[in-house]
């Protein structure tokens, strides 16, 4: 009678929990299954009891990577691991699971327990956010980047040469690929070549190809990048590093749409859309006599400037989340995000290496992380030492309010304290910026300025 009463009480308690809960015995058969578990899986309790858990949940990890089995073997619980199950209607449902072992009064292991919750709503919201803040493979909520997004479809439909200007690591190749994918040439090749990575002789052979016998090791004809990109897109990265001699040849190819392979006697016509990119100020190079003026105007038909990451700091949380999810997939981990104080620390840094540097920082932290969230100790030491702002970030608990204040302060500094220009830079009304400054207690830099 007492056991029956305890069993009924246990069921009442389990049914009051919003998360799905089930327990298994040593044979992996379900011994209890609460009401929330019924609702999420669509399987009635009476059908689930006595069944193998993998036959009820049909999760994507059941066969080879069972989390519950790992918990039984190691004794270590798992918290908030995202997996997918197939419910009774055959629908794939994303759930977040946590596991622990069950012991008797003597401390012996008698089974395991798993709790899980349906995160379909969170997944749907995440996808909506991604759709709102992404364009092709580019992720940003910066209004400057969104102005660029608005231009890209029109740019892609033209045949004009495009010049992408921006610091290293700002995503110039991603933008070039987006233009290609949006254009009528999307079914043909996108060919990229880094003009700054090769000496003249090798770069010339890479671009234009060569004929057999053109030099000692030329055993057979080799097509160049212009040939490979025919009817497609040729991306000339770091074009500002091309030597004056090769600039002359490039100018002729762009003007006449023809070229001769090394060792060749006949001109070959090319039909490749040219997108050039540089991290240097080409106009200043022209003025200094280091870049041909006629070539500059030939490639500078449509110029798109990519802002550095320090001028779009609002993208950092979005990019961090994107990188963590990508690394989770590749390395089969389940890092949930970044602790508030670590995010605040990331917001104080100015990223001379831009998005590429942020990605490397997150990859390092991801590898070192021992918890479900990246902590400040997982970040490189240079991020949180030697700077007054960063030291304050370590010493005081951080919150979203601190992160928002850091972001606005960086924007104000970037615009030398000019609040009107800062508001335009952030894509918000000036009165909204004034209100935020007052709410967050920000001391505006006094370089100053037209308010």
C-alpha cells in the first residue's frame, strides 16, 4: 500500500513539471514517463512504459551517440544538449535534454533520468532573426551593411566591374560571392585569386595560363584563371599589391577583353565578370604614383566599401552566436553561448583583424571552454589585461546594460563625440540616442562636435 501511494505521489510530482521527464532501468527500458513527455513526443504513457527509450524518442543521437548512455558510463550529467527527436506524427522536433544517473539508497546505480523540453519556438525565432540579419552568407544587423545588402541585387545584375574596398578580414570575398550568386552568371564558376600572394611571374601564369614549352617545367598547356572564369566571375583580391608591369597587362585585358597565355601567339577572348578587392586606398596609391590611374578608373566603376568590425560593433553578439553554432556542428560540442562578462570583454576590443580575428578568438575559446558557456578566462589574455575598460569589465559583474553602454561608447568615440553623426551611424533617431546616453549614464567624449 505504501509503495503504491509513493508511486502515485511520484506521478503527481512528475506531471506537475513543465519539462518532459522519463527514467530508464538497467536494460534501457522506460520506467516512468510524465505528462509533458507525452505531449512532446505524442506517445501515451501506457505505450511508453516498458519500451526501449530509443524506440520512443527516435532521436538523432540514439544509435551511435546516446547521451543517456554516456551519462551512465561516466557518471557525469549532461545539461541542455540540443538534439532532435521524431514524434508520433513523424515530425522532427528540436529538444534540449539534460541527463543524470539514478542511485539507490546504498549508492548503487539503478538507472538514469532524462529531462527534455521542446525548443521549436526558440528555433523558429532564431531562424527569423537569422533571416532578418543575414544576406546570402553575410551576417549583420548594422544599418551600413544593410544599405550594402540593398545595393547588391542591382550591382549583381549589371556587367560592370566592381571594386570592394575594406580592411583585411571584413568579408570582401563573401560579398564578391554574394554578387556572383545573385547574378545571371551564378551557374558558372566563381574563381578567386590573391594577387598579393604571388610574385609577378607566377601571378601572370596563374591569371593567363601558359602553353607547353613556355618554360622549362611547362610540360603541357595549363589554362589560367581568366579561362576558368569564362562566363563566370573572376575575383581579384588585393589588387593594390600588383606590380606596375602587371598592371599594364591587366589594363589591356580589361579594355580589350583578350589576353595571350605565356608562350602563346594567339589572343584569347574572355567573358569573365571582374570583381576586384583591396585593403589599401587605391586613390592614394594613384596619387603616390604606385598604381596606374587608368587601371584605377577601369576597375572603379562600382565601388563598395565594407566597414571594419569596430564600426559595426552591434554585429559582435550575432557573429559570436553564429561562430559558436558552426563550431558546435564541426566539433560535436554543445556550447550554449557566451557569459555576460565575456561578451562585455569582447565588446571593448577594437579588432584590427576584423571578423576573421573574432572568429579565431571564438574558436580558441571554444576549444578551451569547460562549461556550457564561454567564460572570460577562455578568452585570450590580451582582451582583458592592460586596459582600464577591460579591467573594469573583469572586476564588476556585467550585464546586457554594460554591453549596450560599451557599444554606444565605442560608437561615440568612433564619431569623435558627435551625437548626430553617431545616431546616423547606428541608424537610430538622435532622440533615441540621447535617451540611451542618459539611461546608461554614459560620459560623452568631449572632442566635439555638432550635437
